[in-house]
C-alpha cells in the first residue's frame, strides 16, 4: 500500500501551549488518497495552507527536507510483524522456555505477557500470564468452568480477577500456551486484545439488572468491543492454526467499521481501523449509566454514559475523553489524568463517534516515546477544543453539549439483589481478586451445580447471576463455608481496597502490593481502633507495586504507590465516588513507618472532620501543607484521648485478657474479637439470616 509520510504535518505545527509535551506526528499509516483528503479537511478547519500537505524531494530544497519522525522500537516490531504474527508464530514452536524481544511485545496483542518468578535467584524460570477479554465482565458458565480447570492444570492453581473485569491466569509454561489458548477459544472465550496497543476490555456495570439503561449500556459495551476487535485473523492463525470462528455481529457494528466516508479507514487493509501500526499505546473504554461509577469512568481514554428520557428510554450518550492512570516516577511530565467532557451524541451515532476518537489518537498520538503515547497526553497538549475540532472531522458532525447528569456514586453490588426479571444476583467480595483454595472450590461447586453465569466487577469482585429464590439458602451456605461471606461480615476497609499482583511475577514491580495489602489493612484498622474510629468507618485504599497504576491508586482516598524496596509514595485526596484525582503527599515512606504518617491523619480526621466528610474530602479541605505539619508535629495520641475499647467486652479484665491473646497473633483485642465472631458466624451460617 502506498503511504504518505508528509500528509497533515501542519497539525503538529499548531502552537502548543506545553512544549514539554509536544505531540510528534507519526505519519505513514493512511493511504495516500485518504491522507491528502483528511489533511486538506483538517487544515482548512485551522486556516492553514494546503500547500505543505505533501513533502516532495527536490534537488536543491529551499528548506530542510522533512524526515521520518523517530519511532519507538515497538513501532518497528509492529511494522515488520505481518499484522502481529512474526516472529511470535515461530518463537512459540522452539524448545526455549522464553521468547525473543519482538515476540514478547507482539504476544501482548494476543492477550499474554511473559514473566518470571522474581523470588527465585539464579536462572530465570519463565512463564506466561494470560488475560481474557470479557466486555462488561460477562463470563458464560462454560467458560468459567474451563478457566477454573485451566488454572489447576496449567497455571498456579488460582484465578485472578482484574480491575478491568477479566481473568488473569498466571504460571502457564510456553509449551502449554497453544493448548491453553485454543481451549479458551473453543469454549466461548478469547484473550485477543486483552493487552497490547489496541482497545482493551470494555467496562460496563457488572450488575445484571433488567433495567433498560443497564441493558443498553451492556449492549453498547459489546458493540464497541466488536467494532474495535482486530480483523486480520492473526490471533486464530497463531493459536488454532487459522481455524475460522464465525460470530454474528450486529449489522450496525459491521456498517460502522466499514464506513470510510470521513477518511477513517485503511482501504483494502486486513485491519481497516488499526492498519499495520495499530494504536500508539493501550486504549481503554468504559460505558455506564448516570450515577453508577462502579467502572471508574473518568480513568478511561473514553468514558461513555447512557442518557435516557423521562420514560427511561435511552436516547444518546455523554462522552468523556483523556483519562488515564500510568505515570513514571521523577518525571513530572508524566501524570494521571481525569477524562473531561467531549460532547453528546445520539444513540445511533455512538460507534461512529468512538471510531472518530480512536482514529484521532491513531493519527496523532506520539509513537516516538511510549511514556507519552496515551490519549491523555494528546489532550493535555492540544486542549479539548482542538481535540474536539479534529475529531469532528472524522466523525462528520459536531458534538452537542453534554447533558446534565446526577451526582456519581460508587456502587459495589455486593450481597443479594433483585435483577428485575424475577431472578436474584449475588455479589461476592474477593480480597484482591485472588480466587484460590476453599473459595475456589466453593465457587466451582455453586456455579457448576446451578449452571450460573458470572459477571466480574471492576473492583476485583465476582457476581453470580440468574439465581432462583429457592436456591438462595443453599448457595449462601456453600459460599460461607468457602469463606465468601456477605458484605456485613467483611471489614469495610477490605470491601473497597484493591491491589495489583506486583511481586513475584510482575516484571515492573518495585515493591509488594497484593502480598502486602492484607497486613497494611490490618494495621490501618488497628490505627482506626487506636484513634477511636468505629468499625463501620472506612477509607478507599489502593496499593500498587509501581507507578503504572493498574489498581487505579490515583483515585483512592489513600493510595500507596511503590517507589522503592519496601517503600511507597503516599497519595491523598481521592473521593469515595471516584471523581477527584488524588495528589502526592509524601515520597519514600518505608512500609514499617506507615503509622508515623497515617496515625496523625486518622486522628485529626476523627476529631476535625465535618458532618459526613470522607477522609479524602477532609484531606483536600485541610490542604497538604497543614496535613504535613500535623504529621511532623505528631507526638502520639494525647493521653486524655486514650480509652479502653470496651464496646465488645463486658469488663476491663476481659478486654485485657483478649488483648494479651491478640498480641501473640500480632493483632489488637478488637481485631481478634471480630475475627472470632466472623469465624463463628461462618461456621454456623445456614443461610437463614442472610439478606
């Protein structure tokens, strides 16, 4: 295909308010005819001359000739891969336990990362993590049971529920990759596009409500996922030897993908939207309904919100753009960012609008330095007005102003709920999304026996759906025996906490996250007890082992971001409804010193907060300078504030005896008492008193 490297160069030359974040165009993706067409259309919108649309070499140029922009190594790998096939298709066949650098990058597009156990010294023991693609977190019964089996047969015996409503299967050896991949494919599953420089899993509320707006949100998530699924067949060529899997797509998806009336597509390419180079970096989309922020809508490249009329009939969508979490330590030019309003579109236009946004990023996102390749940096450089104007050229219409929406609320959907169609669903808390041991057995038993379908949540939890009322008691009993308790029996700190896997398998981890958060949460609860906060009170805590932000720590009221061995950067100021970005409070806080920072903050929150003021809101109101002074001047809880916590105990002597036993287990009296009560309830639970 003939390409033009000079087309539309003037777009990058528009004055940039932030030269540190200058967006360098990577041209050469579009066919010459479409590049010229789009170049002229966009130049006219900015009153630029059309004369420089194509750079032509002459013998004695008056100005330096245009040179091809610098590209990252990954861009070269993509270009030479024959649409993400080579050399991966050869590397997986040799006897080595690992694959080469190019294949390591390409296998991400297939939904896998190569890893090794960082706890082990000496030679590396390589394995692969596989991530599924489940729009809206929907998992058919058959696929769940297959994933459960694969974890035992080829993984490390656990399933990991992710913050993007998917499974991660760790510990798969290279020799077993093809078997595992083909098994997933043959059982209604896919890992295609779960990683790599393309659209990732599309989020939607996991609650299987029969309400019109929830059903429409899930349908829209499915359609967007289908629209942006790679079309060139590389995934099936590599893992099932080119076997064809026919899926029936809605006609509106096919029509939107094939439409090229505004120069969005690569004509005659096996990848009409992505071309040979795909996107500059990962791309994340979420769909939800008004007030339901279970999907962390503002952390996505595109956030889509259903807008309905007074009768509850969906009419269109508000669209938000430019969110993203990843950053790099000690590089202030990298940062987390919240999505901002782009505009409103009628419901029939949503696929065309999403496609236009994706193409704007494809054509203008940086491809020289991957640290700046996300859509948020293009928005930060251009500003929303310019981004909107350029996107409208690909959309072919003007965006309408966003419709007014109610306040956002985080919804976990834990516990028992009516679906609205006569059936029930049950949301279950899973600490850090790690399904293992007795919990794994209990889930398997219930899902298999009652032929239940599953939804995975963006908070690493799981929902069992389509449950008959008559099954509720027996299901509750089996789940409780496996440690899957109803939310009122779980520490509120745990209910909203999240952590990424980090050590031992993540190659990017700087310190612990999943393995470290259980102790951190216990210590926070002990601090709560010490300063007089009640058991039902909580803060949103998220922990990551590096600054990439997989567990979205920059939205937490208290975010701990690994910045060295056993060390965290502390972020404060997020809110419970996930609408405010946290900020850096302190760097390089050793894990053993967390109490020195957090205890004074919790103490003063308890005593100085306003009515119903969350910890994040309190932190923002006082300001970080004042909070820093409170930490620096902290000399322990004033003696007059110390009290025995007698609420769980009949007398002081009982409290002291329990406290002595608790210290042996590195707990306090309150924690041990609650654990005893929880264990008793779980062992005696017959489902009779469950909601």
